[in-house]
């Protein structure tokens, strides 16, 4: 992949090399087995590439597909993405890929296709794979799924502050509107629904051209997007959302030249950790593994 740059210090190299040895032996992502005593208890891979999108916001399919492969293989410390997917998915799995079709900023097709390709390579029958969003409750693959993959673009949101990995599961409930009060603070409860709990193998939060400011119920204005050209990958949806939120907040500060808090506040992310125990929302406990382009990265490790 062009412009492949890995930002890593000597201390990080020693630390991640040790973690990788443990992870490879256990067949798990970095830090997944370190427990509550570790300084870092969740891992998020952030990968960026300057050519992931064009100036007019078009997605470079081949570049973003390569980005996804590199991020997944790094998270699982494998030589290639195919090896990582063999740890994620079994040939006997029924796999629902929860995408997002919101018109102005949908999940890029190239990323959906990349995931499907790897799931098929593992040996899953195509009839047991489905990519869907708003039709998941009537989708037989999702109804019978044993594994879920979560992928959606990051954007500010009129009801929840931001729309990201946690909110992407709202269509699993037959009454999505019941999660709207208190700026959608209860979204973490979705991850404990019987047909959801424990099934999510991987989360992809897409920040290729994120929306960082929304006005009114339609939440959309092209001028409030920018070419960050990044993707976050994690087994922990809360950690991915926490990192994504920090990037959005940092860009808002840069753009507006002053603190401009999101309204409504994205309180569902911390609540998913503190109340619903879905994942980690403390940035100090998240190991952010940075790959690729580091210009204006907007977040520290």
C-alpha cells in the first residue's frame, strides 16, 4: 500500500512485541487477555492513508480495502488478514454484517465486500452471510446469526451526539425510538439483547470523511465533513467509539478555534462502559495502535 507509515517509538515497540508474543500464543488480539490489572485493557487500531479519499470525497476502493486488511492483521498479529479472519470466524458460523445505509454517508461498498470476501475464504457458505442495515429484524441470517461484524461511518448526530459503533445496533430492537430519550444514553442496552449479546467479533468505525458538526434533525451539511482518511478497528465497540469521539472533538476545536461541545452530548459512550459494561471508555486504558499516515492525526496514544 502506498505511503505505508507506522508511527511507533522504541518503548512502544518493546511493549507491543511482548504483547504480540502473548497474543499469538493465545490466538487473540493485543491486550485481550491482560485483565483488569493492566494499564491498557482495550486495543484500537487506527489506520490512515492520504489517498483513501479524493478531494471531492470519493472513496478509493483499492486503498481502503488494503487499509482494512492491514488493520485487521495488526490487531490479531498475523502475517495477513486471511489468517486473522480464521481466528475471527468459523466455517460453521452464520454471519450478519451490520452495515449502515444512511444516504449522505453510507458504509463504503468496498469495505462490505472486503469483509464478505474474507468470511467466504474462511469457508462460510454464502447463504449464511448477509450484509444489511434496516432490514435486519426480518433477515433470516441475522435472526439465526452466530457471529456479527459491525461496520459504519462516524458522524455527529442530532439525537445521540454522535452515530458510531454502539448506535449502529439500534435496528436490532423493534422499537428503536425508545432509546432516544436523554440523548440516547441507554444505547449500551442494545448489546445485551438476547440475539446480540456475545456475538460481535469485530467493529469497524469508518472515519474516511466524517461529519463533525450537524444542524437540526437532518444532521447533514457537506461543508462539515473532512478527509481524515481513517478507519478504527477493535473488538471493543466502546473503545472504538471513544477514540472516534476524541478525534471528532479535536477537529471541532481546530475548525471552530474554540471549545464547542457537542449537543446533545454523546453520553451513551461512557454509559455503555459505566452502566452497561459493554467496553472501555477511558482513553487512558485504550492502546491506540497507529498505522499509516500521521499528518493531523488529532489523537495521542
